[in-house]
C-alpha cells in the first residue's frame, strides 16, 4: 500500500472476512448495500471532512494485521473485523500496537444474535465501538475516529 501524501489526515477503512459479499450476503442482517457503495459513501464523507479515506478488505487475519501496521501514523482506522472480532488475538494485538485510534463497526446488532457474537476481543483496545446501526455505522465511525484523533492532538 503506497504511503499517503498526508498520513495524519488519512483514515483506513478496513473490512474483514466475508464483507466483500455485502449486498447479497444475508440481507436480513446486513442489508443490500454493497461494499463498493459503503466505501464510496465513507470516502465522500471523508472528502467533506477534509480527510482521505483509503479502503481495504481482507478475508485473512494476516492481511488485516498487515493493513493495520501500514496505517501506523495515520489519523485512524474504521474497522469491521467481521468474525475475527470474536476470537482473533492477533488482530487485537495489532489494534493495540498501532497508536492510531481504531473504531470498531458491526453492521448488525451482534447482541441480538448468537451468543458467540456477544464477545469482542478487539473492542477493549479499540477507541470506540458501534454496532447495530446498519451501514450508517461506518459513517458514524469515521466521525468518531476523527473526534478521537483531534482529542489526542494527532489529526494533521
Ligand atoms: C459483523 C458481525 C460478525 O459477527 C459477523 O461474523 C460478520 C459481520 C457485522 O458487521 O455485523 O461477518 O461484523
């Protein structure tokens, strides 16, 4: 991933496994908006707010960890870890290791679903957590990331 022109004004939008199928995957839980539409909306909001949004999706744990490492020194990260939220200590450690604020997003209300989805190992090290707001949660999370970065004095 190339280094952005202004890392401290760049936000990573990172989606995990199976989120490439948004739009057709289980619409009752995740709606019918595609990942490309989500990315366009968040990038558009980023432009309004004066930041660049770099979008990435990975079906693998290592791919997600690599993307988080590359976002060190950026303004922050909006991340939907998918199922990795529930058990990936590697992802949790990566969130913890980068200084940038990471706001975790879940499209569905995970607390209204199976019990294994009620646990997030990544949330305790995240700067914020949004669940059950549908894809609007990604836009809320971008605003939250920028708020956190501004509080920390790390927004460029
Ligand atoms: C999800 C919730 C997870 O439990 C699930 O494994 C996903 C999507 C959500 O956005 O609601 O893949 O992260």
